[in-house]
C-alpha cells in the first residue's frame, strides 16, 4: 500500500532553495518538512477552514462555548438534543437554563 503524504498549508515569509515560492505567497509543503521550515523562519502555517469555524450560538446562550465545541451550531440543535445533553457532560442546572433560553 502506498504511503499517504500529508501536506500543510503555509504562507511563505522568505524564499527557500528547495521550493519555487516567493515571499508573500501561499503554498503547501510536506508535513514532515514543515517543522524545519517554520523553525528556519521560511513559512508560517495557515489554519484550515475547520480551525476557523465561528461560534454562531448567541453570545448570552448558556454553555455556549462547551456546546459549540460539542458540535452544536444553532439554538434549535441544542434544544432538539434535550436531555441527551446530560450524557455529554451538561449539568442539570445548565440544561434548565438552556431549555428556558428565549422564553
């Protein structure tokens, strides 16, 4: 079975003799070479779109960050989960606040 090569998206800060990228360009590098290029000041990693997900739950929503990190993106998704949230580590008190939100 062939080895799967992993890549890292990067922003080039300065040129490197092994690559055809110029400073200011976006590109990709082999994940195994990325640490040495970062340490040498040649590149900085660009986070994937998944890393930039924006929490769309309302600012005042109870347990907002924890729920977003659990994968919930809307108030309706959270309310639909209902008591199943208890299995995910949400306390009974927090669940009551969540269910009363917006009433």
